[in-house]
């Protein structure tokens, strides 16, 4: 019924066109985004055809005998066309298991696109992987999201910090100065987690040049100095905070509170939702309570990012 083929660079245009018209794809699945770090992964993305027409794509990479929802992405389950139906997707996964077995793949790690990113309901895959693959939920992480048109009341602490930022004369504005933000971000990550940003400044500049309307920086300034910022990924339904950080001065003066207020009340987005990103560590086993309390203080509430696994028959 279905024909499953491994993606190759010759199909880039067809892949990108399909993702742009899909019901649950985002620009992260565009090959111009995915392939910036192609040297780090053994790409094993798949293209699924029905009666000669592209029906779905699956961003993935392979590690030994395991197929993994692409590790260079935050999420990445089956990306489906608007004609996809539950019965077809169940059969698709049955045939996918046959294909994977023939390829010597014995295990699958599957991270579906969270529902907030869907342009229309698109959870056929969640039913199918249980029905056809006996998939198990093996990790659940939690993010924090608010709707621009229905923001919950801020916590008292967040309101006080916003008032302080205004009293100190801070301003919030859109910025192209990623070079000033990256040291703030790097210092934060190094101090808190001993890490560096996933993207180097050159990589984020490259990606922004490819997606200028989708990757944007909003920042807070004190007398012209950048003291905080958020790198936003603007997808079809969601404005996602890819990176968020403040300098020590910014933390003391409520700079991030000012930025969130700016986004909630002074900006107009095509996207109805804002996603702060995950507040969990160790694949969801540890909840960073201070971090999620801050995000919930801005009126956000929980959305889960799940991981499923199954053994290929």
C-alpha cells in the first residue's frame, strides 16, 4: 500500500514543499534547517508515498540498530499531509516496521510533535504507534505555554520585577545584535549547567539568514546596553523561546519580565501561542521547580513533550 524510501538530498525541494503544506510540520523540519549540522548525525529520514504521491515524512537519524526521531531537533515524529487518516497511518506504521526490520533496525525512539504545533488536529500517529507498534511512553517532559489572547494573571513577584524594570528605565525592543546576546547566553549556561549553547553564533547567524522571519531576537536594554534577550522561533502556531538569558544586571532589574510584558502586550504575532520550552532535566525525571515557577508566574501552564519507544518485530 505504502512505499517507504530513505531521504536523499535530491529530494530536498519535494521534502520542503511537503513540510510547508503539512498539518503538523514546522520550519525545523525544513532541510535548510535540519542539514546545518548534518555532519553530526547519520541521517535516516524517510519519505512515505501512497499511490505515487508523498503522504508523510519522518525526520530521523540512526545510531547502531536504533532509529531515533532526529536528535538534532526538539521533536520530530511523523509529519503528515492534511489528507492523512487514522486507519491509513496505522497501516503506515505496520509497514514501517517491516521496512525497519529489513534495514536491520531493531528499536525506535519516537518524539512526536506536541499538539500545540499542529495547524489542525494531528495525533493519528499517537494512536498508531500504540496500536501497530505497542509503543511505550518512556519519557515525559513538561513545557510552559500561554495563549496571547488569554494570558493568566501574573504572579505577584513577576509584577514587582516588571515594576522595577520600568523604574530603572529599561526598554525592550527587537534587535539584530545576536553578537551581544550570545556572551550573555553562554555565561548563563556555563554558570548554571556547565554547558554552551547548542548553536554557535555562526550557526545561529546562518540559520537566521535562511529563516529571517522565523528566527528573531527581542532584548532588554539599560542605557543602551543589552542586559537580557530571548531568541524566538516563530512556527505556524507557536512562538517558541529557543534561548532565554539575562546578565547579572538584567536579573537584578527585572529585564526578562519587561521582555515578556513587551511580547504579551506590545507585539502582534500570527501565532496564537507562546511556548517557554521545557523545565525538566534527565529526560523528565527532574523538574526544575524554580524555572517552571518563573514561567508559570508569567501566566503559562503545562504542555507535555513525550518520548515513546518500541522494539521492531
